[in-house]
C-alpha cells in the first residue's frame, strides 16, 4: 500500500468492510457464488478507481480490505459493491441460493375462517410480527471498521 497523491493532499485511506447476507445464510459455501461475487467486486473497484487489497469469504460473510479510496465515503463504497454484486448474483446464479434467502417466508398466511375480518386480522398480525422480528427485506447488512492516515 502506498500513499495516494491528489491535487491537494497526500495520504491513504483504507477500509475493512464485512458484508453479511440476510439472516446470515451460508450462500458463500458455493464456489460459483464466491467467484461471481469476487469478480463483481474487482470490476466495480476498477470502474470506480479504488483498490481491493484482500478478499476473504466465510460461509456466511465476506471481508474486503479496500485502499486508495480517498474520493469515496464508506457508505458510497458499500453502496457500489453491494449493489453491483447483488445484481450480478441475481442475474447469473440466483438458482444456487434462492431457497436460502427467500424460501417460503413471502407467502401469505392461510386461515381456516372464511370471514373477511378474520383474514384481514391474520394478515396484519403476520406483517407486524415480521417487522417486529427485523425482517426489513434488505439483502445485506454491513459491518465496517475504518483506518485513515494522512500525511502532508
């Protein structure tokens, strides 16, 4: 890692990002999913001008060590990497992890009563319990640590 020179500064900005799939499902056990995700990360880095120094996969998370990214905020880096990788994974290999992420949880709850009010109450309570359990529909969660050094 070397210092990055811009018009008005000299320094480095390195970030350690950890991305975790929804519900910490073990989607990265599949080699094709890991390879597709890594290719997407590297292409995104090349396109937006930052460097990925290291990528490590666990069965249910990925660690990225990113450098030369002084022009991007942490939230912007996470947005770029997660958006591009999620899109590519869904396009190329969603059949390999669809059952792990989405399963049967999106189906409506059936009731034995035929009264419309009973069905309405059941659907509302189902939605409320999903929200109370933290099911917000976001496919990733992000944990980050930052290391910034600046030398003038």
